């Protein structure tokens, strides 16, 4: 089954060491997204980068205390994303949130059709 | 340039050690023919032979001979041969020159140089383009092959300019099943994102194939501006417009 619709894509950039209530920030955001019923979220770790703090972030295999750049990508309808934004601005102290309009094609297995955005 | 039809084949027989102004004769004759625009010439080295002096020259291991017979052959038009013959006679010294009427059935042709932009179709995709992101799971399969690998192959076969596969460290999708990367486990169930950029029509033409291959997943399309696409340098830089917030792929 295939559905096609206009949606919004959020990308949140911050560091791997950033936390929220003593939990890694990316985990906190992902579980917040789940709570709010956001369709999906995915976290990527970059291998190098710098951001607001102009601190060069590295992802090194040799150190356990790495602070790699993190990019979180969230896609859902405009309404769902709008509902998430206030929570994000509360959780992300230092970072960047980018938003863009996208066209989404969603493929769902015939046997487990779920309502859109759930 | 030599044309098909009547021509003259010139064979010049000399000794290997013979010199012309201190340079081996074969090499000065070859240079002469080259710079006088002869279509082509070949120097052949004989195994054994004898010539005007009736001394036997042969290649044996015990006798490292520098007097082996050499034969220089070239084919040219009658006019060209007549023009060169005087000088050739002088250079050949004691050697023999033979002319033979011949017919060129097919002249050799210069292989066409590959053109700079003689590369598969997607040459210029600078400007407006479409970015396609495909979200799937690492465990998804297509014909018993990992889906993300199969998709990359399919994109290559369909001349999509380029694609990158990203593995997420944490994520969830349609099933609300959390895909988590655990450093100490060899679990291969991460979220995967493929990101490809090409012209709108090429990406849209590829969508039916995605539809066939992706049973479950998300395809996200967005407009981007490609600032630079340089395949020779093997770097593809893509800077989507900042106003739409596309800071990275």
C-alpha cells in the first residue's frame, strides 16, 4: 500500500554529549517523539563537525568519551511537527533546528495498515 | 592520410648495426618517415639472414650478433614514395630498397579520442534538483539481498547521479519498534537512510522501481539547489539552500 502526502522534515543538530535530565539528548528527543505520536525519528552520528560552540566534534573510535555531532531527522505532518516544536525548544539548549517542506511517499505492508502519522 | 586503393609498399632491408650519422639506420629512417607524415611504418627484426656481403647473420646465444637483418616496411601513395625515395636511398646505405604495387583494402583509422564529457548521461545537474531520501530498516531484504544494497545497485543501473547510505544510531518508524545501535552487539537492525540527488525527472522516473523494491518504508522528496557537481574530481558537493533549512543530508 502506498500513500503520498505533503509533510515537514525537521532536522535537529547538536552534540552527542548533550543531555536532558541526565539522559542523552537524542534519546530524550526520540522518546518525546514517541510519546507525541510522531511518525518516525532517526538519529545519525556524524564523523566530524562543528556547531554553535565552534568546538570541533570528533567521533573517534579510540576514545569512549566522544562528542560526535548528532543529527536527528523527524518527518511528520505539519500539525504534528508544530506540536513537537515547543518541546524541542525546551530540550535543545544549544543546537540548530532546521525545517523544510517535503513530499512523502509511504509504503506500508498490506497486512498492517496503520492510520497516517500514527 | 592513406586512402583505400592503389598504393606502394616499400621494404628497406638493412643490417641492425648499420648507422647513419652515428645513429642506427632503422631509427633514423623511422624518424624520417614519421616526420614526413608517412601513414605508418614497422621495423621487423630478422632471425637470420644474409645479404650483399654474403655473410650469414644469425641470432645464437653464443654469438650476440648486432648484425641481424632488419626490415622496415611502410605503405604509402605512389607520389609520397617518389618524394621520399631519394633520401631513403641515401640513408639505407648498403641496404636494399624494394617497391611493390599493392592495394589498400582498408586504411587504419585513428581511434577517436574519448571526449571530455563522454560520460553517462547525468552530467550537469547543477541548479534545481530533487533530493530523495529513503528510510528503511537494515534488515529489510529484496530478493534475499540487503535492501539498501539492492537500492544502491538499482540506482546505479538507472544512472542516478549518486547515493549515500547512512546508518542511524537510534530510531523508530512505522512499527514503533526502536532500532538501537548497541556497540557490543553485532545486531544489524539499525535504521537506514539513503540519500540521492538528481534531476527531478530522473528521480521521478526511478520512483516506480522504489515502489517495487520497498515493501515498507518512507520516501521523502525535497527540492534542492545543487551548487556544484563534479564527477571528475570524485567529489559531489551539495549545498541546499539555507532558507529551506537544508543544512545537511
